[in-house]
C-alpha cells in the first residue's frame, strides 16, 4: 500500500521553469525528480547543521490547533480552503 502524499504547487517564472526543464532533461530525469532531489539535499543539509524538523506527532498537532485558534479566534472559515485560495489568486491576477 502506498503512503498518502500531499500535493505542493509552485508558481514559477517561465524562464526559471525552462531552465529547470532543460537541466532535468539533460540529467535524464523529470522536473519532479529533480526538485525532490534538490529539496531533499537542502533538508539534509539544514538538519545536519542543527535545524531540527518539527515533530509530526501529537505535540505538533496540538501546536497547530493552538495556532489556528490564535489566528482565527475559534471561528471556522466557511468553504473549501483550496477554493478560497484559487478565488483570491484570480482576484489578484485580474488586479495586475
């Protein structure tokens, strides 16, 4: 059984994306593989230098719940957060 994955989206400058695509192709890998390897290298370097990753257990969940209460004051945001983000991006794009 595969572990559940999360999607992570980056908005890239077109020239940056072209550079990424070319370098990945020259290495014979996908842009996704290239990015994952680059992020993994950076994480390993940060952890080796003492930057500790957050615990992903009950303590982290409790901190997130506490932060959510602090930011939103106990008010639940109605609707789908992904939809809200998309709508905000559309408004921002039209304003530019």
